[in-house]
C-alpha cells in the first residue's frame, strides 16, 4: 500500500515543507534537499543560503541526480523495507519490557523510550563501544530516556541490532 502524504505548503499559505535525499532515498550524508513555500519565503531563504554556503557539492549533485533518475525503484524499495522492518521493530517492542514507543507512520526512524536508570547518552555510547551497535541518543533531540532507531535497512541487520539491544538492556538497571 502506498500513501501519499500532503505537504503543508500545499495546504496552508504560510506552510513550509522540507525534505532531503538522505532520508527519503536512504542516502545518509548527502546534503541535497528541497523546500516548498510561498515565493516570498523561498526568495528570502535563497538569499540567506547565498550568504551561508559557497557552493553545493558536485558529487552530492551527481548522486542526487542519479537517485532521482531511478526514484520510483528506490522509493518502492524503501517503502517495502520500512513496512517490513516496522513489523519487526513492533514485534521487538511488544516483547521488550524496558522499551516502548508510539508507533511511527510513514517514516524510517522511531523514538524508542527505554525504562533504564543510566543517562541515555552514556547508554548509547556503551552500546556502541561494547556491542558495536549504533543508536542516536534521544537527548540530541530533546528526548531524554529515548533512542532513535533507523529501520530502513536489511531486515537481518535490524533484527541483529535489536537482539544486541535486548542483550544490553538485560544488564542495564
């Protein structure tokens, strides 16, 4: 099932919609994005951009162009992965006593609340150092006691990461 989400810029005259290649097309690190807004807002932001950026990366532009050339294939692949892996993540949440979340819709990341005493940044660093598993500590987004998990990846990688996360949570008060 494919859902088309409406952009706020299409619904409200003061709305600003933004997106990027990094999340939508699974191209982390690629610094190419876009925004939709009124002509006045777009022009003001274009002037601001001119003062804050010398030039866009040529390599980023080439990769973005290639991805957009194959947008339908990439988007279908990512939708399939997100839908499959959200099921795996949801199953894990249901079985993991120390984890809870509000189930996300139409995105490739989730904020998972952990019922632990350890500060979340220390937990995330320990998880990376001792177990080789990367999560983003939620305090980076103003969400203490949460971690951000990306799940637009191969299912076996997600399942392995969740298993390691469970192992670490077992020994964390």
